[in-house]
C-alpha cells in the first residue's frame, strides 16, 4: 500500500485547486485512509479541514503545503495526552473493554508503571463472569507483588470493587485498579453491571482498553462504552502491530477522549506514553 505522502506526491502538479479538482485530487488519499482503518466520519472531518486550508496553497509549494495542512487536520483530531494524576488516596481507576482486547494485561502493565513511579496498588478482580479471569489476574499480581481483592465467580462485581477500595483505605494504598468483565459491547447486562460498579466506586478515571488491530470494531466499542458508562481516557493495545495508526486516529475523533498510552508488546514495560507527532508521522508515512 502507498503512504499518504506518496499519494500526494503523485497527484500534485502546480495548478489551481477548485472544488472539483479537490475531489479528484484527493480521492486516492481518502481510499488510503480508509484502508488504514480510519473511520469514514474521520475521513470526512479531515476532508473539511483540508478544504479550508487548500484555499491558501501557494503555487509551486503544493506538496509541502498539502502535507502540512494534512498534519494540521490530524492534529485537530488528536488530543494531547494529559498526565495521569494520582491525587486522591486512594485514586480509583476502572478499566473497561471487550474480552480479547488486552484489558487485564493492560491493567497489569499500569500496575507496573505506577509501582515504578512509587505508588502502591491493589487490584479488584471485578470480572466475576469470565472463567479463569481471576486466576489470570492473580498470576500478574504475583509477578508484580500486588495484592488482589477477589470474591467467587458469579458474585457481585461492584461489591468486589467496593471491598478493594475499603482495603486500600485501611492499608493506606495509593491506587485501586478495577478489572471488569468484557462481554460484547452490545450486551445490556454487562453495561448495567459497569454502570453499577461506577455508581458504587465513583472512580477518578474510567479507561477504555481497545485492540488497535480491530480497527473500526474498536471505534464502535469505544463509542458504546463511552455512551453507556462514560470514559476518560483510552489505552490501545497491540499498537506495535497496527502499522498505520488509523485506529488511534478514529477512536480519538469519535470519543473526543485523549489516548493515554499505547500497548506495544507482551512485557509489563511495554506501555508507552502516547506521542501525537509519532502517530501522525506513521499515518502520513513521511
């Protein structure tokens, strides 16, 4: 597949860009974006941004100015990631997302990240639905030397989270990380369960974990979780394998939420701070 920079270079000759020319000129670029898992509504938004910028293109500078305008259009879609502030004691962080997106592993990576910053953590095993989810968490927790608060399978997920917060308060622990069930994002019972956990725990942050490789599926999931529960930040797993970065752009645009970290591998340290410039370079392919 050609990069956007290559598509622009091929198409641009020094000429005026009327509306008709604009469409024919950029048609291959829209196709390239859509092939790179950029959602249709995002492509439309970028098209509008570009149209505004195109009025001012200087002759002989087309390629540079179009790539610059594209960069600006992408920048307008992506929010700068804030610092994750640990201000309350305990600070409560709830993780949501569908099964298979790497939610539990991402939670473990976050525990590792916070421990390295000097914060103590406790994990709430509030996925009481999926077989072996508690064991998976306990394995991570043992590796990281972090305590897990758990009940039995089928028990009330909100009660587990509540107990973890109570434990953190009693022991003076800085952060509570809540793992949650991840049945299909269209599952009404799941969304009700998540709303209840949120009501009972009043988390400081709700983080949506999506799989960058699932492209538009991840976009739809993020939208569903945001509409039903409300999310504050996004972490995208498997970003190292998402060659073009399209999912990142789409999720940021659709949810209007900042991307906090990208998961870039299997190890606990494979959680990198989101870098806007890096992703834009990746998408444009310069």
